[in-house]
């Protein structure tokens, strides 16, 4: 018999992107190769509680209400045995004693979007306990989530990013005077784009055509994040997105997508909830009929100027390498169709639907199941080794007696 590795697929979470995380997680859960892996869902609710149960495999059961939660098992992460992580049941043993149920796993596949999951927080927890996990490592995920940190990381790399002004939430309230804002902007011309510094998926993004509109939209942005980024709005806007990875050998890129939008700004609902006429990509896949990013109307491998394509491909690889790249982040670009200017907009450590459809449409197509297998195998290889010493403190730094 094949010794299957057990994969804990975690999704949901304490983020404004909770719902799309559920969709992405269920897509991944359905597409994992059952002949090689034994995968199970772990749902994280809005409070951070962890839930286990077969009902969590079905999209119709989300979001679980009180009655549904009563039939699930609230679990905790148990790391009491080094190298053998498991989730332990919150349900007390039966009347005749015994132990609480446990759900061991070999590797975690976190499919969180946004804060408290995609931003390095869960990755740091896994690193602390030596738990194998998929995707970008702690530092990379944290930097990628922060739009300003990403710009700083790419400084001097040749990758072009937009100039920006950082606006911090006031000590009290959310309103900032127009005179103060004008002073911060300096010579930045309107219109401008305003967005949270550490959120993705177009949540909280606003367009301001003058100082009055900027003052009006900022409070809403600062309610979502304690920092807002203000950038010049790219005129004649065209967006290009591409996933990059070294899962299949050397660093390579997926197909490029060009999102379509009926408005000047692609908002969250249009991005994730609009109907789609996009043709089926790649071949049979268990997650093909789910929603999420597949609902986005977009062009895959669109006609685009050769020089822009070259920049998108080259700059995505540079960003990936500077982030000590692992996993398969999606990197988003903004372009002015009239001038040909291109700017790297952001890096998504855990893109919607894990961007699997972009890999299915790559020059060398990779189906979702194959993609997940490579992702899981990389996570297992990258496991941070545990200390081999019960007391790792060197003699020169010792302040207390050595443990026996």
C-alpha cells in the first residue's frame, strides 16, 4: 500500500477575504491527488476558531451557522510531540473514557487570502514549530502583503513601481484635513488611487480625482488598514497578471492574464463574483466548476506588445527571486496602453484559486492536480529542521544551569 502523506487544507480566516479563501480552499481540496495524499479540510472562522468535519468539504455548507457548527469538531493545533503535528478534538471522550480524537498531518496547505494567513502570520507559526507547509516562506509572505515593503525590496532592481505617499491613520478618528493631505502629496498630480497598505483583491481601493474626493475616501480605507497608500492613477489602464514559480525546475512563469473591467476600477465583487464566459482550460479538473477567480472575465495569453510581455516576464522573475521565492505567487502589473509604461503593482503570495488556471494555460500546461502535487512536495522539502539539541544554548551564552 502507498503511504499517503496527510495534507491539512486550511482556509477561511479572520480576513475581509474570508469568503474567497473558502472557495479557493475547496477548489484545492477537491483537486488534490487522492492516490498520493490524504487531504482533509480545516475551516478557520471569523474568531480564529478551527473546525474539522466532512461537511466542510461542501460549498453549500458555508458559512456554517450555529446548528452546523454543533455537528463539527472544534479542534486545536497540537504540537506537543515534535515532528508530529496534529489537530486535537475539542469534544470530550465518551462516558467510558478514552482519549480525544486526533487528526495528524504531514504538511499544511494554507489557502488564506489577506491578513492573518497570507501575510506571514500562519507561516511564522508553522516555522516556529517546524511544521511543513506550502507556499511562500514567512518573510516573503509578510513583505509581499505590504505594498510599501514590496516597493522597497524592489528598489534598485530595475523593476519599475509607481511613486507613492504613505498616509497613516490619525491617533483618533479617521479624518485627515485637506491641508495636511496636500502637504503629504507634494507635487503628486490627480487623479490618484488610494488603497490599504496590506490588503489585496481590490478591497478598499478608491479613485480620487481631487483633494476633496481624497479626503472623503480616506476614512473608509483607514478603517480597513492603519496605513493607506496613495499613488498616481495610471491612465489608459491595462492590467496584466502572471504567476511565477520554480516548482517545475528553473524559475518559470504561467500564462499571462489581462483582466477585463466594465468600470475604471476593478472592484472586489466584479473580480470574484461576476459571471464568466471563459472557456474551460487545460482539461479535466475537480475544481473547474467552482467559483472564485474563474468567475473573472479575462483574456488568457492576450495579444500584447512584445516589450511589455518581456518586462512582465522578466520583472516577475526578479521579484520572485528577491523574495527568495517559493510557492507560486501571482504578480500583478499596471500598464498605460498609450505610452507603454509598465509598473509592478503587487505580489499575491496566495492568489485566488491559487492561480491554477494560469498554469493550465501555460506554454507547458500543468493541470491543477499536478500543480498541487508539486506545491505539496516543495513544502515537504522545505521543512525547517528542528534543533538536534535539548538545550541549544552555547556555553559562552549560558546564564542558567544546563539541563540534564
